[in-house]
């Protein structure tokens, strides 16, 4: 099934309406915003809106500290009516303001009580260590420090010989310390405390006889406050869950705006104008420097190496064209250099505004004209480099702005505060999306600026480098999409191998795991993963048993089913027992306790031939994929590699390096001279076509072709891989044989202990479980290797990105728009 077509939209609205568009787009869930180009600055956010969002998110952070572990619990709906994004944020906060205030009030009381309890416990701890004796000229200091900073602080205190440091206790990531120091070291101790930013705990003074009573009282207060807090949260669960979700929506809207919105005018155009001005200034400076260099070189050619008049005050002007009248009023000497260029020497220090045709030569230049030319040459080169960088930056900014904006630069100068949001919509959803835009803009068009300046453009051609990938398949095939995406996501326009994965993955697994009994267990486990629903706290079990359409459950079903299929076709085994007569003529793996050589001589050659066909297919798909991605010239050369691969592979089979015919005489036709001739002919045609195409492409003007990649494709994929990768597919038969050996040994070990005895049954159960877990995992790895490395690496780039529309996951919050 092909990757779904994408349509790009550019939506320009006044800045204050941009957040409303993003907010509503997220509620629709069908628009994927494009990240803003890196050269363009992010637009600013209205301060009042930002403050409202910050107030809501801070409240949500306070609430979330007491909502842990209740995210999956069912709650009612928290309903909010809103017309704009700002209205939504303020409405949520107003509805929860009393609750938030009450939670903060209890939290403050709880913090004060816990701090008091900590001080009381520290007093008891210090009293148990030091007693009630107070030594003269000795000071006790109690501190609280993060555990991560403890080591550095301890090392600093150890530098003071008369001070002692004692650890009192640890709570969470904080450590309480006691410093015992003479008063003459108190200043150094305080300096170290300030340097490490350590919190000093001031303990209350007084009688210690009733501390234990105070501790119990504080603990009772804390218990009461926690009970109140828990009761308050439980009785307002819909509101709390709604506030948390609303804060998530608000943060998402702001983050999307910051990452994706592009300012039509403002800072972006100011930056473009600044770069243009810098380029202009550099150009003027370069013209003047080149004028000086031209004049100096002309003077040097005429025999003048220096013009230092040490005893006189003078000015030398380099002039192209006529001497300006304002400068000509000064008496001086004219030195004709040539080509309408002259030097005007005035015997006075004259200040005259420089232009591109009149430049005053610095006096330090005139003492050594040759050295000055070298100095000016270096300066010119550096300025040309800087000018080139600025032009590149300017062109990139203009290009990015043209791609991201709806208004031209000149149009944007005439308006202000316009923001453009770009994004992708699936072509099949275009009608619904445009209907949504019509309704949204109708609601927002009560604002005159929205009516006047809103501009929506559907981009004609989607950039394949930016476009995301979206593809949907029927349930069982869709499960293998996740397996394919472990290798990489297909690019927009690329051939997606998901369907191929759905065929190859279970076939490879079943081929290497041919036991009907163990396959039935995998199949049953997969069914349970799809049927059972676990909502507990264990994240692993939640992932395994997530209920209907569990992707991994569907994979287990497919792999278990194909293990049963290959048991019926190729081994006849059920938990190592020969209970099924195989359909294929080479029969069972074991005959009378020995490995069936006939089975080996068929399975290994067929595995290599199957792999050879797959490799040829992948090499045929490679030029097709390159052409689809726009690299048609590369595809022209790569199209010849499959012929080289087939030809060289046939030659290797003919000489026995790929031992298909050596293992099974039924394939002896591969050893004939005719096969050798066909292989050589295919290689000659393939090499000729490849180099002919390559030379043709090189002769084309402005042709861009990666010669190194093409040569690697020819030598590695066309020749060497025909041996290595084809032989690699022997693992299909080898691992199947190893699996059969393990299950056969397990069955006969249980048989020697008595198959129906407790020892025999326990042996069968434990060892089969070990084989399913251990070898099943190994087979999964080998299946992935054959699929990804041997096949997909030949044609599939997998460098795309997923289509992930902006969508809010709302389970407790209900938003009603006008």
C-alpha cells in the first residue's frame, strides 16, 4: 500500500489570532505543524497571554505533586466553554481557582509543620549526641545540603582543623549536618557555607524535656493535613484532572507557536535589511580598498616605492575621474597614474568625506607602498570572505522566508503583527480541514484585522524532504509496520517495505522455529495479549496486555502460526515429538535417532536459492526507489547492478563457492558450461551498461552523480554480496536444525525419566519454556538481521519522519467552542 499523499497549507493571521488557530487545530487533530526554518526568528507572545498560561501551568505543577499514581483512574468530565485560547486558559483557572488556593494553603501549612518536625527531630538527635552541656567558646551549626553537593562541602570543612562535621540523618536527597566549631573559626565556616549555598537551620532554643511531646503533636498535625489534602483531591478529581490536561494543552499550544510560527515582518525583515546594509558597507569599503591598491600598484610601476615626507604635513587623495571642486580649492600636485586614476598631493592636513571615487590614503601606507599592497590584499580577501558569508546567509534567509511566508517582503513592510503557520494535512482529510478553517475563521473574523489580513495558501508542490510519512494497513499487516520502523521510517515518496515485512518476518521466523507445539504456545500467548486488559502499575505488564489490537500480540499470533505451518511442511515436530507427517518430500529432521541427511541436502540449498531471489528483488527495487526519490541519474546506473549480481552469483554456484549443486545433485544443472556462459554474459552486459550509463551521466552539463556510491554499489552489492549474503541465508536451515536438535534432546531426556512421570513432565515443561524464551529470542534476532541487513539495506533508506498531527489527548477535559 503506498504512502498517503500530503497537502501543505500556509495560514497567515494576525499575531493575536495565531494561538487561537493552533489551539483549535489541536482539537481537530489533523494538522501537523512544520518547524520554523532555523534562520528565521521566533515571534513574540503577548505578555498577558503568557502570564495567564504560566499561572495555569504553575498551578498544575502544584497539583501534580499530589496526583501521582492516579493518572489512569477513571474520572468525570471537566467542562469548559471558550471562544479563544486566552479565554480557555482563564476559564480553566477561574473554575479551579478556589481549589488551587485551598491546596496551596494546605501545602504551606504542611510544609511549615514538616519543617518544624524536622527541627524537633534534629534537636533530639543533637541532644543524644552531645548532651545538654554547652561548652564555652564552642558553636553548634545545623545545616541542610543536597546529597550531590555533600562531598565538596565536606572536603572544604576538613580544611579547618578545629571544626568537626557530623552527619545527623538523610531525608530524600537532602542530608542534615552538624558542625561543631570554636567561635574564632566561625567566620571561615560562614564563608564556606555561603560559597556552597548551604541552608542553615535555626533550631529553637528552650527546654528539651518536652520535645518528644512536641514531635507527636507535629506528626499529628501533619497526618491531619495530609488527610485533608487527600480528601480534597479525591472529592475534586474531575476538576484536578481537567486542570492538568488544560495545562498540558496550554503548554503544547505555546510550544507549537514558538517552534512553528513564522513572523511575516518585524524582526525577520529587520534582520534581512541589516544583512543587506552590512553587505553594502562591505562593498563600499572594498571599492575604496581596491582603489587604493590600484593606485599603489600604479605608483610602484612608475618607480615610486614610498612617499614619506617626514618634515611636512600633507594629505594624499586617490581620485578616480575629475578632482571635486571642494577638494580642488586646495593647492597641490596631481600625479597621473592612468585609466582615469590620479593621486592628488596637498601640502596640508585636509579632511574630506570619502566616496567610492575619492579616498584619502593613510600616511602609514605611504612609507612602504609594496608592504601596504600586501596588507590591503589580505584585508580585501578577508572582507570578500565575510561578504560571501553574508550573501549566503541573506540568500538562505530569503529562501527560507519565501518557503515559510505568504506575504512578500515588500508586502510585509506595509503590514504588522502577522504570523504564518505551516503544516501538513493528509489529502484524504483536506475537505474536512478546509471546512474546519472556514468555521474557525468565521468565529475569529469578528476582529477586523483577522478579516482583512488572513491569507490561506495551499502549496502546489510538497517538499519531499520536509513531508512526513503516513500509511495505514489492515490489522495483521499494520502490526509489522512497527517492526519495519525499527529499521527506519520510509521517506515521503519512497517505496514502503511494510507489506514485504509482513511476508518475510513470519516466514523467516517459522522456517527457523518449526515446532507446532511451541508455535501453538506463541499463538495462544499472542491471543491473550490481544484479549486481556491490564491496568495495574506494572508498566511492562501494561505494555504486554493492553487489550484489543495489541501490536506485539498480533506479531506473536503470526509468528506462532507460521511456526505451526513450517512444522507441517518441513519438520513434523510437536515439542520434539514426530507427531505430524511433513508435506514436503524430504520428510522429518530425525530418522531413527539420526539427522536426516536428505533433509539437509534439500533445506540448505533451497534457503540459499530463496535468499538469492530476495537479494535480486532488493537490487531491482533500489534503482526504482532512487528514481522515486528524485535521483534518476543514479537510478540509471544502478539499474544494471542486478545483472552483475545474477551473473556473478551463477558463476559462484557453477564453481561451487555457493554450494547449491554440491549439496543436492538435483541442482546439478547449475554446474553446466551453459550456466557459466550465461553468468559471464550477464556480467559483461551489466558492467557495460553500468559504465556506459556512468559516462553518459558524467558528460551531461551540471549533472550531479555520486561516483563513490555507484562504485560501492557495483563492487560490494553487485559482486561481493552475491557470495556473502547468499550464503548468509543458510542460517534459515541451520537454525531450524539446531532448534530441532534441542527439542529432540528435550523429548528424549523426558522420555528416559518417564514421559508421564512428574520428573518427565517437569523436564518437558521447563526445557520447552527455556527453548521458547531463549531460542525464540535468538530466532527473532536472526529474523530481524535477515530482513534488515540482507534485504532492506540494499534498497531502503528509511530516513523519513512520521506524520504526527497536533492532537491533545483529552480524557477528562471537555472543551465547548461556539
